[in-house]
C-alpha cells in the first residue's frame, strides 16, 4: 500500500513540475475579423498563407436571388459579400514566394472553400498577424473563382500586399 501511495505522490509531483515548465504568452488581444498568417509551416514550394475571413449573407438580404445558376436566380450560403460565415483556408503562392507586386495563389484543400464548382470571393483586406514592425495587409480583389477541372482546386488571382487596407471588407 505504501508503494502505491509513494507512486501516486511521485506521479503528481512529476506532473506538477511538468506543468510549471510550460510558459504562457499573452496575445496582443483579440484577432481581427479578417486576418492572414504567413509561413506557419513551410515546404520546398515556399511559405503558405493561412487566411481567415468573413464572407456571405442571409438569403433574405438578397431576396434569394444573388446568384444565377443554370439560368435560375438563387442564393448560395457563405459566398459573396457580407459577414455571415467565417472561412479559414491555406493558400500557396504559385511559383513560391511572390516576386512581383501582384501574385496568384492556389487553395490548399479541394473542398474546404465550397462544394460548388465556383466561389464568389468578395474583396478583402486581411491584417497580417505576426508583423512586429508595422501593420501590413494581404489584399484580395473581388473575383469569380472557378474550380480547376483537373486539380479541383481554386486559384486566387491578383493578390497583393500593402501598408494600408485597400478594401472595406463589407
């Protein structure tokens, strides 16, 4: 019985000591509604850009007719203008790190963005998290994305960085 108590006591002491070695850092506050992080993990293709942004609106806001599919007006959740949904995806700049003022990037996953063959991307300015020196933004112009028939992925075009937000994110 004494051995069991001693073992339990030592286990608790070890666990408490391990917990004391964990350091917690306070964040800079809540994350913005639309943000990006760059290079949280990397590979030989370069640094990915993880983006989180709001998109979409309720069907009542567009009278259920903001999109025309096969000639029929309808509404598709989580697409186009608005802030009804939160999307989190990873983009890979085509050709590695951007080498010009604007660049294109492919979506990492096939179905995370939508199960549709198209995506209505509103314009967004995403605050880049982790830039200590100054505030930077990843700007994505409004675009109609079409799923690639071979890879099934979407390609964002005309992305660019700036020192100020270029879009209002409405």
